[in-house]
């Protein structure tokens, strides 16, 4: 178990700076997910913690001990890669035992640690098999087992589920979460998949172009994004963004957007009028009986573009004032293109962003 701290960490490749003064504190036993688009620096940060990339400036500490100059083998961290990195000529037992043999541990200790890890990961029946005889999910569990047997202070995961199909990814997410609860080891996980981030993380670190945009719990970054980028990156389907004008008169605030005028129950602190980008989460839009629970001025008339039924939910693409929006509705909503529908918007959940800086307006 360990605390990890990054202090003004910078990474340059030649004259190109890809990580810009990152400060991050990771508590003991936390499951932290670094998430962002390709090229945002998340894998580079992970590789610097592992010692696979050098730190250009700044310092990385584990339990207040600087490790930036240490060799990877001396950092007591274990990394699981995207491509499993298993030895094809070795069976599962030997793959998991390899690092212990290199450390010259006794045969009895190796056998004990491998069997303990195999039991946790439900790999005991497969210890004699070669990687080619395993499914993708089983291979990934072997890669995890190889990390577990080392009993590291910190687990590092670099997009470990990206090679798996959708159903297996869902299953492996659950396995990872259970593994973390059992092992109680500080875990740093990199992904570009915001669904993985939202379901796995105690805390999410959202990166863009080598800068941290926001750090917070899944609920915080979803409901209280720091800027338009975070609001757009976190959430599936993505947030609806409309250009609008906020007006405050005698303490009452309204927003005009997409030919609509809506009251704003929770408003930024300002007087007069100002332009704003208005964010509406798809799940803040309701249909059917739920609409009647909203005041009349929280309701809108929409023109259906297309409706998709996804099991117990429906996605509705609709048009209001020439603007296309998406609603994530409960139940099976059957609607024909061109049909008019009455929808309700939970205006308590409106988000507002500055059109120039794109920072959230408070």
C-alpha cells in the first residue's frame, strides 16, 4: 500500500513538451483513472511512474520517497499492459512465476504466491495451459496475476481492456473492481474510455494536451465539470451544448437558447445580460408521465428526428429551434420522425460556460 505524488512533473520528447507541470496526489488504496483523448499524456504519465520513461522536470514520490531516478525494478510497482505481453512458450504458471524466479525466490514461495493469485483470478484450472490456448479475458487475467504475485505497492494499468470485445470488457471491469477491493492496493489506471473511468474510479483525472483539466469523483466531474471539454468528454451520450444569452433582472435569471426562453433556478452570479454556452445533459430531459412533474415553463415542444430503443432506455434525437439535441429517456419510447413531442427539462441541472474561455460559470 502506498501514496503516490507527482510534483510539477514535465515530460519532453526533444523540443516537444507533452506533459506540462502535472501536480497530483494519490492516496493509499485509491483507484485513480487517468482519462482523456489520444495524445493527452496519460500513458506517458503512467510510464514515468513505472520508470519506463524518464522525468524531464519535477519529481514523483511514493510514500514521500523520490523515485524518479530509481530503476523500474526498485520502485515496487507492477504494470499490466494493453497487449498482455505474455511469453508464448511458457504456460500460465511459468508466466506468472517469471519475475519471482528472476528474484531468486524459493520454489515453495513461488508456488504459494502463484497459486494464491490464480485462486483470486480463477485461473487455477488453466495453470498448465499456454497463452494461445486461452481466451482474451483469460490472458488478461494472467497478465494481472503476474503483477499480483509481486505484491507491489502500486498497480499500473495501461488500457488493459481495449483489446477485448464489448461484453468481455464489461465482465473484466467488474473483475478489476473486485480485485481492487480484495487486494486493497493503490491503483493507477489509464483509459480513453470514459465508461471505464466512470465505473471503476474512486477519482478521475481528466487530461487534455498534457494538462490536467479536472480531478474529482465520477459524480463530481459529471455533475460539476470544470469546463466545456470535461462536460463533453464525460458522459455518454454526450452533453447537448447550445449558444444562449443569460439575463438577470431583479434576481430572476432566464436563458434564451434555441428559440426557447427558460427560467434558471440555479444561476451564475451576475447582473444584466451575457452570452453563455448552455449545457443540458441528455438524462436531464424527460418524457411521458415525468413531464407532468415539471412546471409548465420547464417544458418544451420538440420535433422527433429519430428514436432508438436500447433495452430499458431510449435515445431520442430531436430538433428545437433548428438545434439538434439528444435525450436519454427511461423506458421504450416509440416515436416517428417528424412527430411532435412534449419533453421536460430538469433546469436545476443546466450548466453554463463562458463562450471565450469555455470555463464553467459559477
